[in-house]
């Protein structure tokens, strides 16, 4: 009988974690670097301390936990490259209890179980919690810093969902803004990475499949579009004499379905936040700030989508006599996940008597940054009705237990036997 996770402990962990940032309407708001995010970090640190794990936090807020004496954190001399696993504790505003939390808690549980059973490993297993996966300041902030680092200029210019600067946000919580840079990880430290996550789509539930073995992750772009016009009196300014930036924003939003359809049938684009300034019912707005998120599985098509969106935004600005400032995030490249890790997951899932299917991910994940450092794989478990980024997000405990056991078996395999099989995706 293979080693299994302690599901009652995992369930208790996920339940207590879900009370942090819980809103009266039932959703969870644990956006990064907020008080709730800090509370979740303390919660995680306490869990690690209770389990006797060594925990390290880097300068941008990524946390790494492992059994004492197994790695660079506690061992003597150079440690072998570790098998990493983890996800994120931050949430979108008014999100659910499972996105990120399942993978972060399952990785912690795997490290705990391996330590408790004193499983002899050829290389350590390290649990990781990535900072700001949801992009309160930058999509996949922490894992990007690990994979390629940010320049000091990029960090200084980075603003959040509410328009505040990242450097101010971390200073306000007592962190050192200078430490945001220089957190890149040497790929030699990472043997492989595996992330467990809820599917956030309807396919596993619809097909009655237990486990998704992720093949690829979508390319993502993001931008802040600011339309600037002129504040005027809502009663006395004739409709023909206005420079109303909200009209431009409305024109751009209304054009999103046609723009995406012209690029591909998989392209998506969303305006998830729009702020008008100064924001009075009787004031023609002077400024509109809108946040855009756009994706396609193909990098070339994402670049086309980016061009089409900028062109449409320029047109929308000109049509209403306002100006446009477009600030783009650096796009996140799509990735193919490693066939050897995929196969290790698939074999472990079937070995546990579970059904498994290969599938792409339309959601972004820290795994796509980790894939630039080391062979990477992802395990999906079903989401009820495919709902996510919503308080309606739900995954059954049994599915979480299945996913966590597949994760534990895969990590154990990678940390003992290691990677095997063809490197190429063919076959
Ligand atoms: C991450 O949740 C994403 O935005 O896909
Ligand atoms: Mn997530
Ligand atoms: Mn998410």
C-alpha cells in the first residue's frame, strides 16, 4: 500500500485557511500584500513550525518549506536539486476557497508525510507558496521573479489593481522594497516541479474523470488602458461638446468579442475592472482606467490579439476626442509541460485506480514560469460546474484527496527513482 496523505489534517487545514479573508457574502478576498494575505502567510508559517519544517521567505514573498536537514535551508554542504511542489495562498477579490489553496496545502502535506514516515529520498522535496499569483500587482509575480527576476525599473513602475505602487505596498507592511529584486533561482536547485490545482473549468466533471494531466498552459497578456478626457458639468455640457473617456472605454469593451473572434476561437479578452475619475453622477468623467486580461494558447496569436486591442483602443480614443495611455504587462509565454513528468503523473494516477485524461489549461499558473527552470507537470482535479474566481468555486473533498495522493506518489517517485522516458512530446 503506497503512502497516503492525511486527509482529515488537509481538510482541517483547508477549512481553517478558508476563514482567512472570508467576506460576509461567502467569498474570500486574500489579495496579495493585504492584511488577509499576511494572516494566511502567518497561518502557513505556523503549520510549518508545528510540523518541524524549515521555512524561508525570499524578498518578494515566496515561501519555501522543507524537512529539517534535507536541503540548503538546513543541510550541511551542497544539497542536491530538490523536487518542488506548491501553488499560491492569495486569491482574486471575492474568490473561492480552492484556487491555489489546494495545491499549496497539498504540497505542505506531502512534505509532512514524507518527513513523518522518514521516507528515504535521493533528493529533497520542497513545498513552495508563490507570491501574488493572481496579479494584484503582476500576474504570477513571485514565480516570475524566481524564473527571470524583474529589473529595479520594472519593480519601481509596477502598480496594482487599485493604482498603488508595489514598492509602497510592501513598504507599508514593513518589508524592504530593495529586496523585491534579486530573487532569481538557479535552475540547478530545481530537479522538477509539480503543481496540483483545481481545473477551474467543466471538462473533468462533465466526462466523469478523476484527474487531469495538464499538457500545456495558455499565453497571457495584460494591460492598463487609461483614457483621458475632460471633466464637465453633466447638466450644462451638450452631448456633442463632451470629451467623455467612458464612451471610449465602452466602445472598446463592446468590441472585445469581435476582436477575439477575429484572432481565433480560443482567444479571450476581459475587462475585469474599470474606474472613473472623479466619479460623480453629475460629472462627465475626466479619466477612465481599465484593466484588461487577454489570452490565447498560441504566442503568435496572443501577439496579434495584443496589436488588435491597441489598435481598437486608439480608435476608441480618437472617436471621442480623448487621449490614450496603454501600459502593457510583459506577456507570459505559453508552455508545453514535460512529457516525463506528465507520464509520471499519469502512471501514478492509474496506479491508484483513478481515471486520468490529458488536457490543456486555459488558466495561468506558476507552473508556466517553473517550466522555464525545470521539467514541470500539473495535476488537475474537478471543479463543480467549472466555476472558479467566484465564491461558487467548489471541489469535493474526495477529489482533493485523490489529487493530493497522486501528487504525493508523483513527488515520491521523482525524489527517488527520478525522471525517465522520452523528453520530446511526440508519442
Ligand atoms: C490565474 O488564476 C489566472 O488568472 O489564470
Ligand atoms: Mn490558481
Ligand atoms: Mn486564480
